[in-house]
C-alpha cells in the first residue's frame, strides 16, 4: 500500500501543481480583463501570477534554471489560463466558490513544495518557511505590483500567507522523519483547510488600530513636581493658608499645622 502511494502521489502533486498554474493564469487574465488590457497584457499577467512565485523560489535557491522554464507544460498551462480568461468572462457565485476551494488546495501544495525544496537544498526551518510562503504568494505579489496595486496579502483580506505558514509547519516535521510525500499531503490538507475556513469565517489578522496596549498598561497619575504651578518657583498655597516657596509640605507637616495652630514647623 505504501509503495503504491509512493508511485501515485507524485503524479497527484504534479496534477495539483499544474491545476494551480492554470487557475492563477486565469486569475491573472481576469485582472487583465478588468484593466482592459490586450492579449499581451493577458499573457504577461497570467505568467507572472501563475509562475512568479516558483521562479522567484528557484532563483533564490540557485539550483539551476527555474522549473517553469525547463518544463514546457508550465508555460503552456499558464498561457492556456490567459486564453480562457480572454474569451470567457468568469464571474458569479459558482466561479467564486470553486476558485476559493481550488486555490486553497493549490496554496497548500505550493507552500509545501517550496518548503521541501528549501530543506532539500540544506537550508534550515525558517528559510524553508520563507521560501514556502514565497512560492505560494510571490506570484500574486508581483502581479499586484505590476498593475499598480498594493499586494493583497499585506492586509485587509482573509488569511492567505498565514495559511501558507501553517502548511509549511505541517510539512517540515514529516520531511525530517523521511516522509516527504506524506508531508506534502499534510501541507495541502492544512493549507487548504485554514484558507477555506478563514474565507468562510472571514478571519483576518488585526491591524495596529485594532490592538490597544493602553488596556494592558494602565496610566498612572503624574505626581506634581516642584516645577508645577506658578512659573519661576513662585509661592503656592497648600490649602491651609500657609504659603511655601515652591515646595509642597509633607502630609505630617500639614497635619501638624492643622492641629497645632501657631506652630510653624
């Protein structure tokens, strides 16, 4: 059973990978349609959206040419997504729901792939998480910058990069145990689960305005100093009719003056 899974899972992961390339190519083309770009704009945004994260990962790893350039299926699949978006205006509830589910699965797969490749290159846990998240969200970031938008993962949206982090955290321990395929599967399940659940429940990370540290650090009333009151250290009245030269009497002195009139101590 284990041997059969070992033979089947790589083909399944490749299918998920190419599905993600196609979906993100369609997404890039959809944004090009909104901006009223021509066919060249469709193609470029589709390639950036679908392959940008993986190309950035492979470039950082310096492990030869990016896979997107050596495997012809990747470029062809991304361009197929651009063609579909050019001729078919994809919108509506059915498309949104389908895309959310499929995109969550692809997010987990790409995050797990990036983390696994980083570990295979001899990098540590934190670099593996970084490259896993870069693989999952890098293409979308480059695409948003290309069209003059603030990248969507910077805030105001449901959890996306955070879902990729959880996918990496599910993959890495199993990789160290020698269960690479099982780690990939765990990353897909965890990444997709967190992403879909966050979209359904509208989970978002808080911004600075939503975090109030003043509740945890109660303010203290400032004790009056000798410089408070009249400027230049002028004499002040302590409430008992006795003026002081800018220095407030102690509690014991005030009690003494109230109960022993005429005593100036």
